[in-house]
C-alpha cells in the first residue's frame, strides 16, 4: 500500500470513528442575551463539573437535541435535572434522557438552570423559575424556525427539578422575566419523575426547601412554593411517576399533586412503582420508565404512534 493510500485509509477510519460523535453533537445556547436578571456577578467561585454533575451555574443555558426531520413529531420537552437545588444531575437525568426523547422524534432541551444562592442572586427563590420560564419563552419563540408545534411544548423535571417544572406549570403567569412580546409561558404538558412538590414541613424534602427558600421561610412563601396548593383548572396535563419505597422524597408529594389535578379536572396520569427508590432512572433500563411516558404522550395526542 502506498503512503498516499495509507493516509486516505487513515482519514476514512478517523471519519468513521468520529461520525457518531458528530451525529450526537448539539448546540448549546445561552438563555439570556446580555445581562442575566436577578444576578450578582463575580460573587461566588465557579466549581467545575465532575462525574456528570454540575455544582454551580453562572451562565444558564439550553442544550438542544433536535430529532431527524423525518422522525420529528413536532413536540418538544424542556428537561430540568434534579439535585436538591444544590447540584444538577446533568448527564444521567438531563443528557441521557434528552437523547431518548430525540430518538423518539421529540425535540429535547436540557436546561442548565441557576442553583439558588444568596451570593449570586438578590432573590434566590425565583432564580430557577426565571430560567425555566425563559427556556419556555425561547423554545416557543423559535418554534417555527425549529420545526416545532408551538402548542406541544412541555416541561419535565426530576426530584428538585420536578419541583422547578411543577413551579413553572403553576406560576407561569408570574412576572419574573421580561416578556415584552407577551409570549405564552404556560407549558402545554408536564412530566414529573420522583418530584419534590411541596415545601410543607413533614412532606417536603428538607434540603431542597432549605436550598431554595432558606432555613426559616414564612408561611406565605412556604405555601406559595408548595405546588399542590397552586394547581388550578389551567394547570397543564400531567404525567407523574414515583417509587413507593422512595426514602428521600416522600411519594405523598406526587399523590397530593395528582389529587389536586383531579379536583381541578386536569387530565393526569400517576404511575407508582412498588420499588426502585429515589433516582430509579439511574439504574433502570430506560424503556422501563420512558415507554409509559411515550405511551401517555400518544394517548394525550402530543405525538403520533
């Protein structure tokens, strides 16, 4: 084999080897152009990510997983990883989940939201909500450009990220971000996976509550961020899943939210696994917990078969 042939073969092998990585590469876009609302600059050190976890966020962003055009359903989901409002379980709950939605023809946007911190925010309790609503605003604003149905844009969250997703679905009318175009910020559907819902003592996940609201929140603030108390008839259709043996976030969070959805005649589906513990998506085969979600999306006319 000539030297030229060897070089050509090496280039071909390199291209083949890197093609899957190129196919999975996605764009990451900043949530805000210019200044970030409710932000104190350069007040806290930025901790580098480790083992798929993110420990601080100074520049909130969306990482985009767009399906192939021929597979696209037009639906989109914004994914909020969990982590007690202290860290983001970014890879396992965010990126891995997004790839599965992408494969199913659903555009997925992994939200890297700011973690509440008095050192970086004048009002830490609304920082994550601002980022979640800004994400909905961006996706709906670009729906036509990205080939999406602006009436099929939902939000999904795990654990404390589930609290954030549920907050976005019940507080979307709050004026916490600039929205001069008056873009609709209400998500069209809500998916919750072992979510923190309540901030009430005895029901909440204490670390999530303390990290978001501080150690001694007032009754008014506690009630405001207890999302089971904020459900009304305009809350979007919801899918909830939890494990009955969850020792970290009481399953009663999901049950009470579901009960309030029923009382307000909001279409809802609740799946309770007998075992699995908290964070079951980290060890279960993806099909075990994702296939029921896709089935619900079909039955809710969000995607086709």
